[in-house]
C-alpha cells in the first residue's frame, strides 16, 4: 500500500483561517493552525467538502501536470463520463474523444463500455455472493474511504468488483503495448477527473497493489482548451462505440439503470450517505441488494472539479444518451467467462484505515476516557471551531495526543482574562 498524501492543498496566501472547511469535514481531518488550514492525511477521505465550503479559493486539488505527461512515450486519456456533459446537449462523445487527441494525448478511449460490463458483472455476482447485505458500490473512491475510516463494520458490504476506471486502464495498457510495440511502463494512462478523490485513488489505491492509471487531470482545467480543439472539427460521430447505459454512470442512479436487479437504492450527498450508513450499522435496509452511493450531491456530474452546473450537466447527459443506440456492447456469456477468470476481482482485501489510537492498552484507555470527560466538562461545548479543531470533542482528542493544549479554547482564555481583570480590580484602591 502506497503512503497516503492528501489530495488537497491549502494556499497560505489565500487561506484566512475561517474554519469553514474544518466544520464541514466528515472525518474531522482539518485543523486551523497559525492562521491556515492543514489536513491530517490519515483521516482525509478526499470528499471535496472543503473545496465546496471555501469562499476564498484557498483549497487546491493535487493533480497531474504536463511534466507528468512528458515521462511517457505514448499518452492515453480516459475521460470520466462527466466530461461529455460539460459542453451542452449537441456535443457527441466522439467529438470529445477526438478533441483530447489534439491536446497532447496520442489516444483517447471511451470508458462507457467498461461501465456497462461491470454493471453486468455486479448483476451476475448477486447469485453467488454471500452476505452481509446490502452490498455497497465502490465506484466512488470517497465512499470507500469513508467506510474505511468511519464505518469499518461495513467493509464486508463493499462490492468486491474493481472499478471500471481501473479495469479499462488495465485492458488498454495491454492493448496499446501490443499495437504500438511498446513496453507497458512507456505508456502513460491519465484519467480526466471530476473530483479530487480519483487522484488519491491513483496515488494510494484501495484493493490494488498499484493503480493501472498513471495520473489525473481536472475537468475544469481541460474544458477550455478542449472546447477550442473540438471547434476545429474532424471527428466522426460513431454511436456504435459508445454505451448508452455506460455514460449514465456520471449521474446518481446511473449505475443502477444498467442492471436487471431492481432491488436497489441510490443515495447521494455526504449528509444522506452518512444517514444511510448510520442506519446500516444499526441493522436497517437489510432487504436491499445494492446501494449505489456517491459523496457528491448528484453523482460525478456534481464533482468539485467540474465546470457545468449539475442540473444542466444531468440534462445534457440525458439528451446525449437518448441519441445513442440501445444495443448492449457485451454479451452476458462474455461477462460470466471473465468472472470465472477473476478479471473483475480486487487484488487485495479492503481493510479499515489505520487511524492512530490514543491508547495502546485497556488500562491506559480507561484512564484517558476519564481524562477526556474531565476535559470536556471544562469546555463550553459550543463547537465554534475557533480553536482550530472542528468541535470541542476533537480538541480534547488533540490534547490527549499532545497535538494541542486545552487553552487553545478561546472561551477558556477569555474566562481567565476576566478572572485576572476582576482580581486586579479587587486589589486596586
């Protein structure tokens, strides 16, 4: 497993230490120190919540650069389905793919066919899968990390089928190496991503020893140059190469549309996902077979690195889908054959994220729990985040880890100043 780095960076020149990002973080991974936000990599799930909350554009995504492209002899782009929805209703996916080849990529491949195939594999797996139920989709990397950090009891609920992104990259690397007579390491495969979570799934993959993707570029950075490239024309619209079912994966509910199993549920947005997962841990929703979960409000089309608004993007994608043919690109027999060959399987077991325990033994844990309660009793419990931690309970955890002091609480400092001022007043003539 590759050591994690946060997929976000805080710009000290822009960050004003307003604690908005700290308060929205679902895993309490952000602190504000010396007037600037900092992130704890072991807690960050790359959900983009801080990017959305920041009013000062102080949060930046850690993504690939043109220098990363230069490392490879042959460059391949795999766009997220969300990219197709950024240019209005009348831009065909083949035009987008052709435009990417004008931006420095030797080839651009559509991933919708792999989306459709993975949907078929998930469908087929239900007949053989053991509990617990319901299964949880692993399409959104932030969802997988949320389970690792906050809901480890749900790890066995995760679908044990690799993402279309990784599977497509694995297939394409083999194909390009054979076609171009290149070594696999000479081929750079880059994803055009709508969110920061994808980049960290490449740098520190879950369920894989090493990602099949070499890097990622933001849709927001690609859109401008790509639009100019598409205006040059030259692309042939070929619907037979694009899966109508596959491109729907960019929208919430899209993954489920390509499945025969209708005993499913789609949940999206961080708040609703947490609500459902809390209830899953309590034993609810046992009658559901599959939950499609996305951190972003409407799936990938509302990712933090997109340009088009999510409502317009959803409308665009639906219109594009209606223009495509309805014929399936893959036969069920082929999918089942690949399943027998373990083509779709993860390489490694998905495990809980190792978060540093405050205490290593039971006796110390009991003593620390008493200390925790005593410290909490001293705090005002206003959860104002003025101390730099998102709430009072997290400040106490930081104090126990020797990463903060209780006097970081501004209310305690004010109370002490008032006491000192009162004593001085009593002693004056």
